[in-house]
């Protein structure tokens, strides 16, 4: 966790961010980090109970730490958090959700974090494995970028951060479909950065290495150990370490950075 | 013509003029996408964003692609219950 002074120096207080896949893991860590920085949040994922619990935690953060709420007593303005328990693989749902969000005005930050990993050797990959991973890891990201870019244009700019993966950059046995779906995100990021620069929208991606979340439950202990030995820092990352990079990319500290895929992987070597 | 319709036409002209950086006198139903250098793909996105903000709507991708002239834009906006 960054200290309060660093979070304030990011000058994100009062901005509006959408975080997909916010209900647990890296997304939940991001939501809390952005809340501490005083950012108003729209949280999206499917499971309502998890989102409700997270919203409760965020409200506590707002009441105790967030810069805007320190001002609440004097100017009557406080941070806000909303959630949408929706499936982002449904095109119509994505449209409706963004239409609803648009009624609150422009958006400054989008973090496309929702994702899914189904490791299998190619011979065992079914059509539905391909479809389901591409639907959330790639197609939903493209659609969210399409809708949010229009909300950012009205705001005069913004920052889109896509969560790609180290596997999309380097590949790994048994991960061909997941890796392909994430490599597509890196390609999307580089191209979109060129296209949206006209509107002062920066587009970057983070390629996390192995981060300690429930996503890893699909890996065996042996697989995890094999991966660990290839990490220079000899440990898995924490969700907060990805969230910190996200804060940087969302803030003006990265104002001259766009079209980049930043590895947050403890120095993985293959 | 109702007052709402008159106001909406005025609002539409303003959005076109601001997003394409052209004068309101240049705006008529026949004005087409790519027929003037100011209405290129970059300006088209800005136009869409401003239309959505002005009329509080979210356009379908197909409608964004179809919006090939001011006249066509009016037709499309009517589908979103904008009186024009
Ligand atoms: N952990 C790692 O080592 C690692 C490494 C590289 C990249 N990543 C990427 O980082 C991102 C976050 O991963 P994580 O480790 O935090 O995974 P996680 O704990 O499994 O969280 C995934 C999140 O995505 C949401 N989600 C999944 N499918 C969805 C859908 N169809 N619609 C809406 N929300 C959906 C989940 O919530 P619901 O189930 O409630 O919908 C959950 O909030 C993913 O894109 C992942 O690919 C992770």
C-alpha cells in the first residue's frame, strides 16, 4: 500500500474511474488503491455479493482516508462509488451499462481488468474454451474501449489501462488460447494509443507476471514452483503491486506515456 | 414546428459546428461525411461524443457508421426519441 502522501501527490482526487473485474483479486486491490487516492468509482463484475462487500469497504476508505471526504464537511462534496453486477461478455449489457454510466457525465479512467484463464494443451481445447476466454479477455475490452472513448472525448481526455499478461508477451505451454487473447490486448493497446491520441486519451497496458490471486488456483503447485524459479525476485507479486502501476498510469505522472505494455512481473526470465 | 423541435435543430447545428469547427451557415441536410476536410474520421468521433452528451443518448455502432450526412444524422437521432 502506498502512503497517503504519495496517493495525494497523484492528484487523482475527484476523478471518475471504471474498473472491470473489480470484485476480487487485482481489481479489488485497484479499487481500494484508487479509493484511497480519492477517485470516484464505478465497479463492474458479475457477482453482486462480492461487489456489495467491496463497496462497503470502499465507503469506509472514503470516510477515513480519501482526500475529497476530508473536505466533505466544508463543501458538502464527497466521493461516490457505484457498482454494476453484469456480465461483460454480453454486448447489449455492455452498451446498456455504459449508457447508464454516461448519465453521470464523462469518465477519466477505464481499467479493463476482468479476465479468465482456462489452461489446456491445444489438443484438449474446445470451441467454448476459445470463445469464453476471447469473449472476456479481448472482445469485452474492445467494446469497453469503444464506449468509454466517447465518454472521455467529452471530458477532453483520459487514460485507458488494459490488463494484458506476461503470457501474452512470452507464451507458455498449455496457455496458447489465454496467451493469444492477451497478446491481442497488447496489440489493441498499441494501435488504440495512436488513434485516440488525437483526443488526449492515453492507452497503456500492464502485463502482470504471476500475481497472488484466485486466478492461480487453476495451476498445480508444481507449475507454480516451476514459474517461481524463473522470477528474478523469487516470489509471486501482490495485487497491490499491480494496482500501484495502475495509479501511475492513470495519473499525470505518466502524461507522456502512451501505447506501452508495462511488465509488472518481478523480472521474469525464460 | 414545435418549440422543442426548433431548439433541437439549433442544438444539433451547434454540435456540428463545434465538433467540425465550421460555421453554422455551412450546415445543411446535404452536408456529407468526408465531403469537407473538417469532417474526417477523427472529427466524426468527436461529433458522436458531443451528440451523445448533448442529447443524453448512447448510439449503436451501426448508427455511427450510418451517420453519413447531416440529414441521415437527423433520421438516426429520431430513433433515439430526439424530436427533430
Ligand atoms: N493473477 C495473475 O497472476 C495474473 C497474471 C497476468 C494477468 N492477469 C490478469 O489480471 C486480471 C485480473 O486477474 P485476477 O488474478 O485478479 O483474477 P480473478 O481473481 O479471477 O478476478 C477476475 C475478475 O474478473 C471478473 N470477471 C470475470 N469474468 C467476467 C465477466 N464475464 N463479466 C464481468 N466480470 C468478469 C471476476 O468477477 P466475477 O466472477 O464476479 O464476474 C473477477 O472480479 C485478469 O485480466 C487476468 O487475466 C492475472
